[in-house]
C-alpha cells in the first residue's frame, strides 16, 4: 500500500554513466515532482509535471531529463553523470490544486 | 520572492521537555506554510500546514505551529519531547506567484532528544 515509491533506493555508479530513477504513486494525484537534497540536507525542486506536462523546470543541467509516461509515473534520467550529481533524489506527488506533497523514500545516488 | 529562514540548525532537548523549532518567512503575498519531518534515511512526512484558516495549526504526533503575520513567523512546538521525535525538520513556504505547488524549503533543523 505504498503511496509514493522510488527505485532504486541506492545507486552507485561511475562518472560518465547514464542512469535512471523511477517513481510511481498510487494516490490518484495528477502532479509529480523531483527534488534534489544535497549533502547539507538542503532540498530544491528540480521538475514538476501535471498530467504528463512539464510545469516547473528549475535551472537544472540538460543532462537531467524527466519523463512522465502517465499521471502515476515520473522517471528521472541522468546522462553523463558527474561527481556533483551525488545527492539524495526525492520524488513527490500532489493534487494540482492542493498544497500537500507526499514524498517517496528517496534514492541515494553516489557518483564515483 | 518567497524564502524561509530556520533560525537554528540544531536543537537539543531532554525527553519530556518542550520543543521549539523556529521559522521565519518572507512573502509578498499570503503564504501557505508547512512543516515536514525527515527521520534518518527516510522520506519527508507532512507534520502540519497553514493555509489562511486558523492561525494555530495542530499536526500529527502532538506538534503544533502558530502563524504570526506581524512577526512573519511559523514556529513549531510540542509540549513534551519523545525520543521518536529525533529527526530533521523543514519549514516550507509555497509561492503563489509561481504556483501553489512550488515549495521553498528552509535549510532544516536537526532535533536531538536526550534520554
């Protein structure tokens, strides 16, 4: 009965590789998000999708590409990984008209 | 522009004593404010939210927060700390200008509870 789930939970990879993180929600929400939490615990929004359309796109390198196949899924693909991409990535979801966002457990990405 | 300042990066209290985590915000509009909690190696959980209704907001696990417009504050309190309250707490504001779903997070306050 998990509300927002992410896979994988941990991801260790080398510089230059391409990787994806998957997110799924079963709350019936129509808006999904990706956040990055750095080593100092600071959280910043990266992307937001509503009904499969991009509505928030903060200043993020174009190596990061979100993909939303349907309202319940928002995946994050990262090309040419760099050391600075190491962080915890959180997926979240909400009703578009509401404010409460429900977060997944996070994916800890380590780039070596 | 919206922003949130959490005045303490670390707060330490003894079990059974009151908790106060401070948050100040800046906003040109009527903001929505939230407190989220993050337990070690876990995702974020919503504790409570203020959306221009009652200024004293009650949340889960005995936490509450009071919206004070004159002080631009939204401090989080709990009368008696429990060991399970040890976690990272984030004060969050939404931005009506760019959309209610655009959340801005404070830098977090780590709460330590001493037995």
